[in-house]
């Protein structure tokens, strides 16, 4: 377990975030490898199917991660306040939520995948490929959500290295299995999904074994606290989950807009989404580290130290974001060539990267600010930011302007969204830091 309430500020942030970044590098590396394998052994149709299913899986997975983050924040508060005896109730509530969520999502995936694809305008062979991919993928929901819950438990205790090993094990297994299933056995699009099912199950089993040995749940009769912890987690995590719901639904709308341009544009959308996710992972881990750091220090009432952690992280974030953008822009040609040999898809991928990555720093700074707000239990603020940036700016921008300006409007809508989101995040942070002492927050406070 890691105590972030004393010692060098930035060292704690890096010590927490870098193991998660290493794990996420493997995970995003798997996603890149998966896209490359699907593109080369299944074809553009396979890439289009994976891209069309991505919003559906993102909706279910990200909603759970939002709820799981509430448990991470709660555990970090208990860690900072030296109240480890209450941990058992939190863990039991997390386990109950995970089991119910996995079962419900399997049912939803079975019943609603087809109708939702129809609403997105996905029909014909592409729809059949999507249903096959998502149907096989749903078998692995217990392992996926269970692994995410174990990772949330480790992060709440400050042990990001344990979370790294859980995620890393799953990702390495994914990389090996997807190449075996597609390149060696020719299982097609179903093989890509089955690789994720097997790998996520292995990750969950490994995480549970490690947790039992290194971070056992304290004994005691904590059953009366389970209901309270579950209600509090849902109350705190609902804005986070709602944020992901809005993002996922918005992506569905974007897919509906994009699919009119054909499989080449859909495949490009899939490729660029993977590149953007890969470039973002370090900064998302910075955000998670700031959340844990702020939660622990506000748990002890040390607001100045929490602010210092934010300022130090923002400086590091800005510098690394500029460097990342430069690397992607300079290497855009070989990066695009990794995914496809189709000339049209290759050119459009380069074009998309040239539009969004000069403004990438706007996004990275925004997500770090959200980390502070989440750690301060102001989880509604990032939700409102998402509504403004994505619902009020990006989707209308893309929908209204894609007619006269084509696919470029969808690309520039991303930049407009980042700009609006960062502006609102700065406004919220000023309100939190100067209008009212953060240390005065109650346990259930989630005001803007």
C-alpha cells in the first residue's frame, strides 16, 4: 500500500501512474496489434466491424469503470484517514456490483446488439460480422468486469503495481492469442473476440490470487455496511458512469454519421481511435494518479498539498503532450502503414492525424483537471463538461457541417470539443479551489 500524504509530491504521482501506464501500454498495444491482425487477416470489413462494435462495448465497460472509480476514491479516502477497518464493506459492495453488472450486460448484449446496430445504420454482412464479434465477446464479460473491479481495489489501496500486473497479464495473453487465432488458425472475426475472452479470464484469476496473498480483506462482520457502501458508491459513481454513457451514445451518433461515407472511412475511424487512445493513456493515468493523491490528502485535510500535486502534474502533462504530438505528426506515414495497405485508408488516416494532434495538449490538460475534481468528490463537474463538450459542441458540429465540408467536419469537431471541455474544466476548478475549501466537503458531496 502507498501512503501519498507525505514525501515528494511528483514522485508519488509518477510512482502511482507509471505502473498503470506500463500496463496500459500493453493493453493499447494489444488493441493496436488486434487492429493490425484484423486488418491484415480479415480485411477492411473486419476493421469496420470492430470499429462499429467499439461504442457498444465502450458503453458497457466505461459505465462500470465509472462506478468502479467511486470505490477507488472511497478506498483512497479510507487509506488517507487510516480507517482500513471499513474496507471489508467496500469490497463486498464492489463484488456484488460486479457480479450483477456482468450478468446484466450479457443479457443486454444478447437482446439489444442487433437493434442497436440497426439504429446505427449498420446492415447486411457488416451487421452480421458485428453481431458475431459482440456475441462472442460477451462471454468474457465476467472476466473483463471482474478484472476491472480487482484493479479498482488495488488502485484504491495505492498499489498501482498490482493493478499493472493484472492488466499486463491479460494484455500479453491477448497479444499472443489474437495472432494465434487469426494468423495460425484462421478463426476470423470471432477469433479476435475469443482471444479477449480467454485473456480477460486469465487476468481476473491472477488478480484474485494476488489480492488474496498480498491485500487480503480484513476479517469482520461488515455485512451491515455493504448496503451503505453500495449506495454511496452509486451516488458518487453515477456522474462518472453517466459521463461515459453520454460519450458512448455520442460515439454511436458519430458512427451513424460516418457509416454513410463507406467502409474506408469507418476503417480509418477505427485506426485513428486506436492511435488516439494509445497516445492518451499516459495522461489518463496521470489523471487517475491525481485522483488517488487528492483523495488521500483531502482525507487528512491537507488541501495545499493536494493543490501542489495538481500543479506539478499539469506542468509535466503539458510538456509530454507537446512531445507526443510531435512524434505522431512526424511519424504519421509509417504509423498509418502499420494498419493497412489500402491507399485510400492510409491517406485519410494521415489527414485525420494532421488535424487533431496539433491540439492534443488541450485534451491532456483537461483530463488531469478532471482527476483533481474526482478526487475532491466533485464528480458532477466532469459530467457537465462532457455534456457541454460532446453533446453541445462535437456532435452538432459534426452533424451540421459534415454535409458542406464532408468528413473534415467530423475531424474538426474533435478539436472544438476539446477546446470547450478545457474551458469549462478551468472554470469548475477555479470554483472548487477558491469559492469553498475543498477540505470542507462531506462524504457525499458531489457539487460542481
